[in-house]
């Protein structure tokens, strides 16, 4: 939804197809099951839905319509840096070969390749996203709820990207004139950081003490398989080539500026609600 609203602000007509009820916006929105007509007339399609065990839901439902869309020039797919697997804290950039180790990383790469098959006739941008945060989806929420944990795993850093920079970068990409071909783009800010550091900064901005440090062995007990998979991989993501290619600089190049902006947008007591957008 943030991407569609950004497109609208730039004068780009946008329609959202959602697997949930219309997310309360002035934007045109259709049920995902009824998106065929919108796809047939679209010049650009962005897929944000996560993959399912059977593959990408948009491809399963609309492969023929997408392949036959006569006006379609550009396809964007929001993927994940999980395709790189564990790099023991090392850096990856847009030229790094994928080496997924987790099931989610393997599935993401398969879906990337499926969308990449359209690159013979259209421009295909594969956006590999770091951890997403923004209003309603940040360290503030857990701190306010009293459920925040400050996990101490020294040297284990995450890359992140603010919601608004995702929207800005995607819109910059779709506005570029490209005839065809596949491109890898990284949506990750300039300062990978340990999770504990982000929680500490969020607590400081709220004016409350941070939760005590919790050693990793204790934190791992009872952790979900998904969370364990997330914490089992340690990599840092470069995005300088992406920012240069898009001529777009991050509005929030690190978690500190991003958290400050979130607090200003949410207000001290509020939190924004998120929508699950399938295709925009």
C-alpha cells in the first residue's frame, strides 16, 4: 500500500489487488481473485506477496494473463536477501551469487527465477529486501507491549530498510525506461546493526529503560523455527550500486534516522496498521 500511495503521489495511476478486504484507502482496490482485467491493461506490475510452498500466488493465478498483457513493460518482485544464506557476517552486493540455506531462501530464489523468465520481453526488477521496518512494524511496538527482548549475540548484524525507502526505490525503478532484461536491486540501508542496538535506541527515543540483555543461548530456547532460521544467518548487505542505478538515496540511511521518523509519524502512543498487498 505504501508503494501504491507513493506512485499516486508521483502522478502514476495505481490499482491494488489484495487478498484481504480493501485496506481503507482512496486508491482503487480489487480482490486478488478479480485482478485479471487490471493485469490485462497494466503497464507495470509489482508483486509483493510472499511465496507459498506451491510457488508464487500471482504466477499460479495469472501466468497466462501476465504473459499476454499487451501493454505490460515492467515487472517488479519483492524478494529477500535470504537468497544469500549465511555469510558469517560478511558483505553481499548485487553481484554476489545466491547460496540459500534455509527453506524460505530456496523458495524465494525459485520464485525469482520464475519471474525472471519474463525478462526476454519485459524489464524485470528483482528487489532483494533486508528486514522491513516502519510505522506499526518496529522495535517501538514490542517495547510498548512489554514484550521486547534485547538479544545479545555479539557480531550478529542485520540489514534493514524503512518502508518509505522501499516505496521510493520501487517507484524510481518503474519510472526508468528499460526495454527488457533482468536486474537485481538491493533494498537495504547503509548501516547493518545488531538487534540489541536497535532496541536500545528505540527505548531511548521512548524515554524508557531498555530490557535487560538476554544471552543468545537463553533467547533461543522456545524460539520458533522461523525465528531460528532468521537468526541462523548473519550477513551484511550493500546497496550502493542500487542507489546509483536508481539515482535514489535512502531517506533513512540507518536505523536511528528511521526510528526517529517512525516515532514522529506514529505519535508516542499510536501505531499504524499494515495491509497485505498482493499485486499493485
